[in-house]
DNA sequence: CTGTTAGCGCCTTCAA
DNA sequence: TTGAAGGCGCTAACAG
C-alpha cells in the first residue's frame, strides 16, 4: 500500500534507523565481509522493521547488467512453447538470471516490438523462437545483446541456435508408414516459410525416395496454421475417392485437427506426426509420433546464451548449432496396413 | 555485441551527434511538442545512426514506476496457467504494462522467493495464483505493491481475487451423474489445503445431499497432486469389487490420470471433472466437463490490479471478488447408467 | 524552442 | 571498520 510511485524506504532510511550510513547498509546487504557483527545486526533489524527491499532497478543501473534475459515465443498456450519456456527458466535461474517472457500471441508483426521492448528494459540477452521468416529485427537486436534462436535456424544472422532433428524425425516417421505398405500418405504441413515446414517436408519426401515411392502431390497440403485449418484440409482429403491411406502431420496442432477430422468422419487411418501430446496413448488410434524434449531445447538455448554472456569481453564464439534428438513413439492398435482402407471407428 | 555491461550509446551521445543537449533528445523521444521540426529530424537521424535505444531502467528509476506487473504461477506447462497468463498479458499490454512471469515449477516453497524477486525488480503490482495455503509472503508483498489473487481466495489478506464457480460447477457436474442414476461416484481430488480442493468437494457433496444420496467415504480420495498419483488412486478404486460406477475429478491433470487408468484397465465408466481439455471430444468416452475461460480469469485479475494501480494515491478500494462462470459440457457416448457397470472399452 | 541543474537509489572509489 | 563524494542514464523543474 505504501506503494505510490517512488514510495518505499531506501538504504538511506535503513541507515538512519540503524545509525549507520547508506553505504554500510549496502555492504551488509551485499555480504561484504568488512562490517562488524554489531552493525550487521542493527542493519538487519532495521531492514526487517521497515520491510526494506533493495531496489534492483537502481542497482542494475549502477552496475550495468540487469540480470534478466528475454524470451520471445509466439504462443504460450501451445505446450511446445510453455515447456521450452520452463527449460529456459530452469537454466537461467541456476545461473542467477531472471527470465522475462514475451508472447506475440500468433501475431508475427508484433515480434519486432516485443524484441525492442525487451532490449529497452535492459535484458542482457535474448532467446527467440522466430515467428516468421524475416529476421531483420533480430539483426538489429544483435547490435545490443546476444541473441540465440530456438527451434528455427538463423536466416542471415550469425548466431547460435538450437534445433530439433526435423528432417530426421520426419523421415523416420514417414518411413514407418511406408514400411507398413502405405503409398498414399497425405502431408499436412505448416507454412513453408517456416523452417520446420520445409525441413519436415524434406524428410517426408526423402523417406518416399528411399522407399521408391512417388509422393502424390495432390495429397500435400501446406500452409496450415492451426487445428481448424488442418481439420478442414484433412476432411477434404479424406472425402476424396482416391484419398490417403495414412496421414503425416508436421506438428501437434495439425495432428489435433486431423484427429478431429477423422473422428467426425467416423473413420480412422494411421497418423504420423511431430510432437507427442497428452493422452496420445489413450486415443486408441494408430499413431506414430516424433517426440522430443521441448524443455531441453530451452535449456540448451539458455546455456548457449549464458555462455555468450560470460564471454562478452572476449572474442565472441563462432555461431554454434545444437541439435536435440527425436525419437519415434508408437501408440494405439497396430496399423491395419493400406489394404484395409479407412476403418470405421470402433 | 556492443553489449558488454553498461555499453551502448546514451542520450548524451545522441545529443552530441545531433548537436543538441541530452535534454532535447529526451524531449524528442517523448514526443514533447516543444521541439522544432529541424532538431527533431536531426535527433532521429542520430538515434538511427547510433542504433540508440532508450534505457527504460534508468527511466523508471527517475520516474518511479517500472511499467511492469508480476505474475506468479505454479506450472506454465498446465494449459490452465498458460491461458491465464495470456489473459493477463492481453489486458496488461492494452494498458501499457509489461508482464514479468515467474513460475514456481510446482515447488511451493519457491513462491515467496519469486514474489520477493519481482518486488525487488520494481514490479508495480502482482497477480498470484497461490500454490499453497500459506499466504504470509503475500501479506508481506502487500506492504510494497498491490496484490491480486487468481483462482484462489485470500486467506487472511484483504485484497481482490478472481474465482471460478468451483462449488457451483462441481455440484452441477456431480448432479448430472446422479441424475443418470449413479450412486457410487468416486471423488478424485487435489489436496484439501487448496481452496479449489475443498470447494469442489463441497459441490460434490451438496449434489449428493440434494439427490438424497449418501456419498461413500471410501470412494473419496484427496491429496492427488498430478496425473500419476491420480492414475494410481483411480486404478485402486476401479479394482475394487464394490468400486465406483462413475468418477469425479477436480482438475485436468487428475482427469488425465483417471482416463489413463480406465484405459489401462480396458474399461470405461462415466467421468465428470473440472477443466475441459484438448481432444476431450475425440476420446470417445462419456465425459461431463466443467469448462470455464481461463483467459478470462487472467483478464479480470489484470483489470482489478490495474484499477488498484490507478487509485494508488486515493483511498484503496475495498477487497473485491470477481467470479468467472462455468458451464458443463457433455462429450462422447450417452452414459449407459450405473446398471451397466464398467463397460469394456471398444 | 533549448539548455542547466539536480536527484531517482544504488554502488565504486577513495579517504578516514 | 566506516563514511563522503560522485555518477550510472534519464527527466522534472526551472532558467534563458
């Protein structure tokens, strides 16, 4: 309640009460050894009595270095991002940094503003999952603080990033469908402007080539941005006489949409996709999911960033690229194979 | 890269380049009308050339008021909290505040430290979803800044909160099971130390009383903290000869655990619970879910807080209590009623 | 229209 | 072991 703007006791107030100078208070609070036990105690008592809290804003102004790192993601409601954020926080906390989180709420055009805002607030570094393909604002940001990218590679920037084995995972999951005899696999993908979009399509394609199967271009739908668009695309494909015998989805939201389409159509065909999700194992659907540790992406990104922060005075390290492994998980009933065609849902 | 601690150009640098004083730069950046167009342009040019960004830390030190509000939640990975966070951000941004997010990662004992840290960083107010039942640290916090509680009522504090219709929702969902003839409904609940725990149990109980059904105490399990503990509790109950014919779960994680237990047991009985979740409609289970808008909790909490911030100099408003409505959603096949007993899963 | 002075709360440096 | 001076970057309040 004391808190009208600028209220609150200062070190000076504490000092007055403890009958020492503000300087001594500062020393006590910093655990500086050169203070007598007696004054120490008086100071702590005064701190307690006043409910004094050190003003970190003033402190960082003086010291230079706010102890904060910024994290920019597009959509916290997507578990991928929230887990990533948790990973970042875990490592940041360990190294004494605070994380300031910004969320662009799916609006790509807001990202530059968020990045600028974080820099204005003196974050010492940034971890960004770029929402779009333009990274000019990140180049600008790098003039001020180190920037590490997560889940997307730099485009025209020279900096670190943490990536998922997008190509490998997509290839493996697709291969598993092909191995079951499927030759008409639909591809439901996010916009190709995104790295993950093209990379996962490449994996999909490579698996086909390796299996000697020609992908049917009419079964490839890109540019899906959420569960709703994915559901519609899936529904259209399923409705075709020469529809797919299996689906490949490039992320969790697209899988959700496709699953909903299958459900509404009252049929099921095997589905492979990126990102495991909660309850995937109880759906009773034949799922092949490419799973990876989103927390770990965040942890690694934080480590790369903090490492860069540690080396600020020296030669900045060359851009590094860290990869987080994927593994394929099978859920639900064994696939009936392509011959069986769409099964009615039990 | 320029960013060793304390680096970066200052207003003074900009001024020198534009041949004006730092004060004039300040005025230009603040859109102060009393500056000639010519100098304006020179200043902007200099800003551009230097890549200057105003130091918000110094600014807020001077102005008093950081423009930040703090949000403390236990687990961002839970969609309930991430949606709440989105709601807070939405309103905060609208009013020109930045949100600093802290996550206690399920460790109740970390919460006081997070709150203190946010205060040290000069947040102007706090929104907290208290993890435990002790709120002493929040009383301390209120000495410094206004605090608004979300999803839990204050205990021994005099401040605003935003609540869900816990009692009402639980009663309604339970009543719907009772109306189908179930008399042996298991209650799977979180720790009774939590408000939501007791409140939802009250609703469960009230529905029974109204239906003239005596709840079986041996079917009531409280203190479940995550999906795993819930799964185990559900499994034990389902294993009993005189087990329940329906389940009531007090939150999404407990529902997930229970659903997994049902799945592993290869049976299904109707399940009612708090929190709708993704794909709930596709599970093919008879679900009765109490749904509400978690974003809205965040939005309302932010509004209450900002309103308090606006009134800092005047008389602080009396503690307000806002309620977010619930509604009951039915998914999956119609309930077979209690007579049918556990059905084998399709 | 523009500049000077002073100080937000803290800490580094130097002196006692 | 403690204190005084000065300044981090910025901006109100007062000149001019």
